[in-house]
C-alpha cells in the first residue's frame, strides 16, 4: 500500500477525480495485471464499524433498521463507495446492494415474513443509486451518459417508432431465431392456414384445438408482432385471432417471458394483495383521499379483492383508474361499449357492473374491444398486463407506477436495466419506496 501511495504522489494524483485519469500502465510496476483490471467493487466490503451503534446492533441481531437508520446506512455506504469511484455505475451499485442483502437479508432484503418483493434488493439499490446521483449533482465531469436509441425509423417511406430495448424489456424469447424442430417456413404457413380454418368454423370456441398449433407458430407470431412499422391491433386480430383468446394470450406471454402469469398473479394477489390492503388501512395511509374512497367501497365479504388491490395501487400512486380500468353497464355488449364509451388507445380492462364486484370483463386495445366478455377479474388483470408485453406496448405515463409494481412485485419480472415506460430507464423510485414500506410494515406486524 505504501508503494502504491508513493506512486500516486509521483504521478501527481491529488484528488479522487485524478484517479479517473490513471491508466493500467501507470501502475504496472506496483500491481499485477489482474489486480489492475479487477473491478474495485468485487472486493468491496462495507465497513460496518464506521456505522452508528444503533445500526451495528440492528444488523448483528438480524433486525430491520428504522427508516432514519436505513438512510444513515445508505449515506455511509455511498461515502465508502465514493472513496473508490466518484460516480459508480448502476451495475456497481447493484453488486454492492446484493452483497449487503446476502450478508444481512433480514435487515435489508425486500422480504417480509411471508412474501418476497421483486428480486429482493430493488429498494436498497434504488436508495444507493439515488444517493450516488445526489452526491454527483454538481459534478458535470463525472456524470454518466448513455446514448439514446433512435426513436423513429423509416419503412416504406413512413416514419415509424424504432424497435429497441424498450420492446424487449423483460423478455427471454422476444425474437426467436430457430424454427421448431421438424418445421419449415412452408409448414409453419400451412399451420397458420389451419388456424384460420379453425377460427372460421368455431370462432374463439376453437381456442383449445388451436393451443398446440399456436405454440408451434410462436416464431411466426413474434416476427409479425416485431415487424416495422408495428401492425395495428385490428390487423393482428385478422392475422392471429387466437392471440386474443385467454389461452392464446397467456401462453404467448409465458413463452415470451417464462412467467406463468395467471399462477403468479393469483398467488401475489392472495398474499401480497392482502398485505397491501392492510397497509392501506393503517391510519397514516387510509386518510389519503383516493385510498379512503376505495376502502369505503370495499367489503371483505362481498367485494373482489383483486379489483380492490389494483384500485388501491392506483390510488396510492395518485394515478387515474380509468386508464386501465373502466366501469360499464353489467349488460353492455362490446358494440355498446365501443359506441358509448371513450376508450383509450392503450390496453384497458372494461369492467361490467360494479368495479368492486364485477360480473364480467372485456379488453380493449387501440379503442377496439378485442376480448370478452369473460368472468374472473384476475384473468382480466392478467390480460391487460400481458398485452403490454405481447404487443410491444409502452406503459402509459399516467399509470406507469401501478403497472411496474405489478410487473416487479407481483410477477417477479425484474430486469437490471430498462423500463416499459418511455420516460424511465431504471426502477421507478415510487415503486421501490412502496416495496420497502410494505416489507417494513410486514415485519412490524
């Protein structure tokens, strides 16, 4: 260490900012090549002895620090990180947050007594990265900038939205390259023709017969959905009608993301949904006007819990509920809805009857009813969410928090970078804050 400090003095290193100007060759006589190249965060260890006694006592006894103490932890951790790098990347912050969570899961992980929220370190990561950005708010030389992807392209002389990371966000089979075993382009086209025949003969009643054929032609569906310019929903209905059956929509989402949406969503609504309702019933939360209105209409004996949870999320985030949930008459048909309601262009769950006790639901996209009526509001919520992924759609800005919370905390889709919201590239801070509050609330019970 003494030799390294002497070398810094020879090179004229006077501050942490000067460290950014060092090259590997400057230290080749002091450090071995692998030592020079190894990222500093690989060997980074938090100096807990520099923390206040209350924090040390909490982590040693596997208790969650108070909100105030947690902020002190974040401040000190970031101070220690800045001794190595004046502006750590998000990936570095994630590595350190994960290390802290692994060492003290009961103190810092996004894990309640019975529930895991997201990937377990979203809230801590967000706090650390936000603190890093705050510390660099006046340091223009250290700011990290990423190249924005082009927002438009040209196809057949028309300006169209470019395809890119936002569309692929959270997907594992967004654009498969290999044909199914034993299939050719010609056989896939024949199967597509068979699917059209089944639909012509049976309508959506043929969804069960079409299930295996839809799975086989998944690659053809993705090619069509990913084409530029993006096909209109009316065209997709004509080309692949069974994508708008429940089986077709949910199975496609499963292949796209490796998430069984109905199973995950039902489990989350039963467990985390119940916790959210109890959290909102706390005196400090239920006085919020939007939350109070939802709770006033909720009857645990007769109301639909899934509907209540989504309405509470939108109320908590102060988002309008008519963007993704729209109430209509219990006897209304699809034609009635399109004639009498102003439908949004983004996916919308049309609830027949009372929002808290729906009799059925329909789904509209691009101002067109494309599914339903069906029973079971959980299926409807799943259909709305799956549509954003299946059809490469952005989250609307005015309900982005609710949709991202469902994505991360209910479905466990937690990419390290990116967002389905056009204005964000990382975890929404409002989502990570609610996640942390729910974990703390669960442990306080």
